[in-house]
C-alpha cells in the first residue's frame, strides 16, 4: 500500500510537473511571439515613416523645380514699362510657385527631422529672396528694353548661388534622413 501511495504521488507529481513545464514553455513561446510581432510592427512603422518622408521630400523637390523654371522665365523677361503698369503674369506665376513650395516645405516640417525641416525652410526663403530681388530689379529699371538677367548685380547673382546651394543642402539632408547615405544602403 505504501508503494502504491508513493507511486501515485510520484505519478501525480510527474503529471503536475509536465503540465507546469508545458505551461511555462507555452508562456515563454507566447512572450517571444509577442516580442517578435512588436518588433515587426515597429519595423513596419519605420518603413511607412521613411516612405512618408521620402514622398514629402520629393514633393519639395518637384515644387522647387517648378519655382526654378518660373524664376528662370522671370529673369528672361524685360522690366515693366512703367512703375504703375499691371503686374506681369510671370510675376504672379512665380509667386504661386513659391507659395506651393512653401506648402510642401510645411509638410517636411511635420515629417522631420529638424535638419531637413531647416534645410527646406532655407530653400524656400532662398527662392523667395531671389523672386523679391528680381521684382526689385524690374521696378528699378522700368522702361528698359534689356532682359532682367542682364540688369542683375553681383549681389543678385550671389542670391541665385545661395538658392542653388540651398537646393543641394536640402537634398543632402533629405538623403541622410531616409538613409540614402547609410553604409550598405547602396
């Protein structure tokens, strides 16, 4: 009888131990699966955020190129015939293109990071500065039959250079932010 009790106790202990081990392993496996799923969700969020940034950065570059074409067209116009003359359509087109660029830059400010947001802001302000100076050249030389680019001073040329530099700085910052310059990202 004592042997039967010991056998029953050992059998019950073995069964409980088996259940406990199985439950423990199931718990550990469940925790590992949870961690794996969380890591996968984080990676998916990271990929989605990178794609959103990339789209925002590309939109800034599209809007910049539109503004650039309009600014180039503006430089290839002649000053207004008189100070009170109606505003030339190209001036309004430049203003609209720069406003579109500003809106695209605002989206970059939301997406970040700060380095890219600051570079986008500098790009927009550089374009705005060139447009303002071009309008000033037109007003200062009203009635001239020369094209605006021939009337530009070295200061205005420097602003154009700054605008192109701002584009390069934005592209480098954007590329860094989405991992384009990271080792192994070739």
